[in-house]
C-alpha cells in the first residue's frame, strides 16, 4: 500500500501526494487514468511521474475536488491508487 506523504488544498483541488514531485524528471496527467479516477470521485485527476533512470510511471499525486473534504479525499485517493495498481 502506498502511503500518503502530504495533503494540501489549493484552488479547486485537494492534492493528495504519495511521492515527492522533485523525485521526477517528468510529471503527467495521463488520459488512461481518467476512468479509474472518475469511477471513484467525479472530477478527480491522477498525476504520474517518471524518473530519469526508469521507464515506469508511478502515481505521484491524486487531485480530488475540494468540496469532498480532506478526510474523504484521502480515502478516495487511496482507492484510486489501488485501482490503478491492481
């Protein structure tokens, strides 16, 4: 299970961070992640990161709409990551 590192509310999203964005050379919001994210929380987005020496993409953070609230956002973000990693 991937642990949450931080939760920050910014603009219209709650950013649930699983990994430090500074660890990645590239960060993207891939289209393929829309379906698992939207199936858990409407309007959610997944950001994935790729390190310089690795071809694999990892979930860096999940963005959940702010109206959900931080506790619910953490639960939903974990559920989204579980769906992606299974």
